[in-house]
C-alpha cells in the first residue's frame, strides 16, 4: 500500500553533488539543465568505478555547529506496530545560520525537513507505504498539488510494489524486467531525470524536472532488486523546495542516506 500523499513523486526531480555550507536562503539558483547532485554521504558502497568520498553526512564547513533537535511525531497509520522506536531527540551538524531552520520528524523513521511543517504517514501490514511532510495549511491530498514537500515512499516487504518504481531509476531492473514484472508488458521507461548519479550499484541520487509550481525536486532511491541485494525492492525520498533552499534539500537527503539507505545491503 502506498501513501495517498505521494502523488507528487511522479513529477519530482533529484540531484547529487555539491556542498551545503550556506544558509537555505542564500543558495544560488543553478543554471538550467545543469547537473547538480546532492552531496554524497560517505559509506562502504562503491559508485560505478570509484569509491564514494569519505566524510560526514554534511560536507565539513568552518562554523558548523552541533544541534540537538526534538523529534516531532507525525500522525501515522500503521497496520502493524512500527518496529523502530521514536527517539526524543537527534543531534545533527549544520551551519550555524541554520539554527531554527531545520526540524526532525518521525513517522516510522526519523527524518529531517524544514522546521514547523506537518504531515502524515500510512503503512500497510507488509511495510509498504510512506510519509509526506508539507507546510502548515497545505493539502497535498488535493490534486494537482504543486507546493513544497518532503516525501518518503517504501515498498516494504511487498515484492510486487516497487518493481516499476525501481525500473524507472535502475537499468539493471529494466534489463531483467522479465524476472521482476508482476504484469505482462515491457519494462517501464526510465524516469525523465535532469541528472542522476550512482552512489552505489543499489543507490542513486537524481534531479527531475521542476514541478509545475517551479520547485526543484531532488531525491535518492534504493533498489534491493539490483543483483538481488535484499528483500526490500524499493525505497525513495524526494524533496521539493525552492531553488534558494537547495542546500537544505541536500542536508535532508544526506541525513536519509546516512541513517536509512546506507544501512541496507
């Protein structure tokens, strides 16, 4: 089962590269169609042909401070009780100018987002579903919705739920589609990314075209179908924010990489 609020993922966009040493409001807008990946998190994984650079989730920057953030629990419907307990707080390292700009949230997992947002999550008995975080007063359940959001979606233990999504980002799944498809037909086409970078054989970071509202959509995705690495077929985070908040999107995605995706085989 997928979260009903994850409608915007089909139009999302992603990246993977550079630093986040400035405050969210000061990040310049990149040139059109320029590749701008999210700063890769250090891990044991290999990119295609080279090692992922070592370092903390956020590029080291003079003036970074350690912040302890209280974790806010989001309304979440679990068909089965969540396996991960909610911590009362988490500690992150961010530029000093971000004090008061970033918050920590829990909906089965802890993740970061702009401070003061709200959201909700839905997870089925097989663990599939997700959570969407959005500004107060927004209503992502109304379509079309072109506002900002942070969204996590997972196929959980449902082997048929993430096949098509994984095929959109991973050539291996498309090439071997006959092994994974749950319905007859050709493999799904690749997602229309503006840029995509492999952090490992199983993890990619990407940018999709801007939303109809002019927001950048950056994201990261994992597929356990690649070389049958795990029983989790697909997991993804997308972040849709204004271009001036590109560095904040990088930090949000890197925290997800550090605490969720890089722990997977």
